[in-house]
């Protein structure tokens, strides 16, 4: 199978793309956690998804997760599934995700891709790593790929200088945490609940313990996702996590807004960023 054409790098002459670790070290120095926002590429359309991600950056989001829509998103809740289904129906493909990365790189946030593994295999693992790096991407989050089965991706990410983010869960024992941490680069993604994505009225009480255990297993950066939807929750989780990951709350704001109206999305980002900024009172240098 021939490799797809490489995505063009950002032509604007911006500084070198940020890596996830760069962002997390910066926010650590600022005495706060990072705010990380997820959006699926292609919803409501390609240009609209790029504009939405740029809006998040403009309203205080430190890192963007660009979702590659997939036909069998087993770990996604109904909100993200609906947006991804619409994106696929509109013709969104892997090349569009790479274009979005290129458009957003250099705007002051690290840009990572979140994807199930099948689309990466279909594209070609080394070809995807090459093109993601060329587009200015920081790395890849693989929710359904474990380090045990990631030999090809580990080699490709090393070859092209990309972050690789694996997940841990509240049920993960110490030896498993050490194994995941040892194969992760950028940050460890701590899933705050066992289940699919979606906003919740509260974040699992086991989350803080999971973050602590993952650090004890050797992780420098541990970011929490699955469930955070309000500024209050962001402040709660941000008191102990290095980054707070928000997806469904942002996607719902787009789903419920009038076409082209990004004000509701900006308002959600502002609320979450306010929570991030009060997460660690007195911690700023």
C-alpha cells in the first residue's frame, strides 16, 4: 500500500510546534494545571471545527486534542458520537485531521490527535507519524491501543519525535501503571471513571488516588479526563492533576449552538479556564 501524500507544514514561519511536555512545564511554572480541550475534526464541517479549536485557544485552552472521527467509537459517549457521526457523513478523513493540525499549530497551544487505532493502521503507522510531525502535531492519544500492542507505533513515534499518550484507569495495579508510564511520552491520560466519555455531575472520588499512584509509578505529567464539564469540577480536579481534559462539554456547546455561533463554546471555555485559574490558590510564583 502506497503512503499518502505528506501534509504540508505550517507556512507561516511560526516557532517550532509545542510538545505536550512543553505546555505542562509552562503551566506548572505558572502554578496551575493545563486546560486541555477535545473537539472532533469535521464537526460541524472542517472549517468550522478548525475555527472552534482556534476559539478554544483564544479563550485559554492550553492544549487541543483533535479527534479523528471513527465509525465504531466504543469509548465515546452519545454527545461525541453524534458529532463524529456527522463529521464522517460530511466526508471527514484522516487527511482532514492533518490539515487541521497544520492550521492550528503555532497558535500557542500544543496540538495532539486522539484516534482509535484502526484509522492509523489504514493510513500506515509510519506514514501517519511522518505526516503528523510534518503538520506540526505534538503526538497521538490512542484510547484503544495499549503499550503491549504498540510496538510499531512506539518505533514510529520515536523516529519522528512525537508524544505517545496511553491511558490508565482506577483499576490499574502498580505494575501496570509502571509499564504504561515507562512507554508514555508527553503525559499519562488518567481516566477518572470506568466507562465512556461524557459530562457528569461529579468526578470519581478514585481519581485523585489514581493520579497519586501514577506519579508514584514514575510519571512526571498526569492529566485527567472523562467527566469534567464545569469550572467547579475543573478547579477540583486541577488541584491535584497536571492537566484537566474536557471534551463532551465543548462538543455539546457546538451541538446546541446556532450554525456558526461560537459564543456558547467560548463561554464554556471561559468558565473552565476560570476554574483552572483558581485550582491552586497561592501556588503561583
